[in-house]
């Protein structure tokens, strides 16, 4: 199985080579990469392979990137596990002809189920599971050719075409794709940090430039200092000497980062996430970051120096606000939307803490009591807490809670249309774990935030938003990160009820909304990203 995984990665790289002009871009602003496709002098479209980190929160923004590249005329192969691909929304019609969803079955790893997807039990388990399969393969070699062809996962139809499944691709010397020579220029491989074992060596073997996808804010990247400065790869990313992100980090968050700095057993070579990050960074030509200077003017300029790599901003890759509103207006209303229709404008706080790590039962109870004490209207998208017997919300919540809050609160389990909820006029705030996607989606509509970060980059994201006066964090115990009903109630009332405090948070959110909702700004970042890909690909072919 490990050899299969490595060979599939080689297949992805080999299959998506492309011959293009060798002329390098003279300036990042020399021309717009939104091509006049009929012109003879227009550059050939790129072919790009995108391999995001396996956690679901990383899949959607890089599907958005893939769609934006495809809408500009470039061909994209989006690679993930069959189970992950089956969970994705349909590719937008304008992009679908140029986006291939390529299923990459992972090797069997002890302690994980077949066809793994990130578990939803703990931060440590989530970090471990999304990294371990990628390092279970030996370094690939040309003698391992031919690989098996990637296969389309069951249930994917219509709008998302797959790569060919008619047989193995030709060997590297095939005339179909061309043997590596100076007359051949290749596409680009964009990889999440967990895939270094197979993708870096594939990139080198086939002379395809590699860009490391960096989904976190530049302030987090600034804490992941290069090994030339900090040679110990096991040092915590939040304890690096001089790292700006180390300031004001609570003890429970520092201890939680042990999951990123601890190896995960022989199946992954005992490698930590930080070690994988360093190896991926060292094997990459550039870092492609889902951020921009308008989002974080203080920290973004530091990223390139501290990473020791050129950093290309992707912008924020926000979804379409108008698209969410149109979908809500045209589609069949979800029960949550029907309930919101009966609520006054800006009166409801939407509560959702992500899909990766659920709260424990006792934390759910404190959250419930806090919402009850706050006295506000709320819509709570509740995930089954770890330790709960079933998905019945009545069994997850304190006895009598739903009766006491009837009429002003709705608790729902299962899937909810988050973008449509955030776009609804009745929603006036968001209680969030500060995952990057949730932050951007909420601020697209200018909602102030109540913040309860759980792990990873969520703590730094929350501190960044708090510094911008976008919202308020729920008070936590410094040692263990616990919170109580009074902390929840205080934060919710400050954001939703207390007029002076709310006015300030709404104003802060409006300033950030102007950046997130600026479609021209983010379009320019994608255009410039394409120009950078052309420039680096041309340089690598010379």
C-alpha cells in the first residue's frame, strides 16, 4: 500500500506536465493573466496539481483556489482521499471542465481506519491522523513505474470530471508528455505540508516546481521559524525565541501544541508536524499563503524573512456573498432559515464550533447555561459531543434547557447551511472557534465575534481579531483552557446586548469586511499568483 500511494503521487505529477513558452515574466504587473485566449501571442494555460492537507477545513479554500485558476483557463488536478472528495460540493459550472478530482487512496496505517479522514475526538488525534498516512511511504524511485491510475471516488458525477482511469499513465520517457529537457516547461505542484515524503521527491524527479500551501495567517507562519535560525525541529512553534506569536499565548495553548511537535510512531517515521513542515518548506520553491497585507499589515511583511522562502499571497479566497444570498433565495429553505425568518434583524447569535473537534458533554452544558444566562436569541449548530450516547440534542443538553429557551433559541444537529445562515438578516453575531474558514465567512457579512478557539491556529486567529476590535474571547482558565457559563454569558452580552460595546465591535467588523468582501482585490491576488507561477516555472525549466 505505501508504494501505491507514492506511485499515485508520481502519477499526478507526471500526468500533468505541460509544454509552454519559456519566456519568463518580466514584471509581476506586466500583464493581466486573464487571457485573451484567441490571441496567438497569449501564454499557454498552466496545468497545476493541488494537494491540500487532509483536514476538511483545508479542502474548501483550496477547492476555491482551484476553481479560480480554472476560471482563468488553467487546468487543475485536485488530489485528496476518496472520502474527502465525496464530501466536497460540486465544482462551479464555469470551472468544472478544467478541474479534475483525483482520488488518492492512502496506505493502511495502524490505529487508523481504512480510507481515513480526520477524526473528531481531540485536537491531538486530528493532527496525528492527517499527517501519519502521508509519511508512511518510502521515497519514490523511477524503477517503481508504472503506477496505478488514480480512480474517481463513488458518487462523483457530472460537474467534476476525473482524471483518466483507463489504465496506467505512460512512463517518464513517453513521448506523450515528453522526457524532462530544457525545452519542456512544466506546470506547478501546490502541496499541503503533510505530503513531503512523496511529493517533494516527485517534484525533484520530474522537475516540476513545488509550492507549499500555507493556509494559516502570516502571524502563525512567523512563529514557524526556519531551521537556519532554529535548528531544533522539535521546538514548539509557539516557543521559538523571538517569535511574535509567543507573546500572550496562554499555557493551555502552549501545551496543546505538543501535538504539532511530537512524532506519531514508526508508521510515520516518528515525525512531527513541525518536522514535516520544515521538510516541505525546504523542498519548495515558494510558499503560497492564504493571506494578504490588507488582512494583517503588521505581520505579513515578516513572513518571507522568517520562512526563508518567497511568499506569494493568495488573498483570502473568500466565497461569494452574493452567491450565498442567491442560493438561499432560490433553494428550498432549511429549517434553520425558516426559524430565522421569524426573528428580528441582528438579534440572533449563531453558534458553531467547527467540524473537527467537538466539545465534551460538560463543556456543552456550560455553553448552554451561558447562552441561557445571556438572554439573547441564538441558533446553535451543535455537534455530537465526545462521550454522548447518540445524536439526540435533548440527550446532549442540560435537562429542561430547550423548554426554558423555547421561542428565543434553536438547537440543531447535523448539517446546516452556514453561509446562508450568516447571510440572513436576523443574524447579528457569531460565536465561533475561529477556524480560518469560519472567520472569513462571518466577516464577509460584517458580523462581530464571540471567540472560543480550540486548537491549532485558532488561538492566534482569535487574538488577531480581538486586537482589531472585531469581538471578544470567552474567558478561559489559563492552565487548562476550561470555560464556564459566566464567561460565555459575559462575552455574548458584550457583543450582542451592551450597546456601547456592540457598537465598537460592529465598527471593527465592518473595517475587516471591507477587505474580505473586496472581490477586485482578491481577483488581483489570484492574477498575480498566476504570474508568479509562470515566472518560477520558467526559471526552473532554464
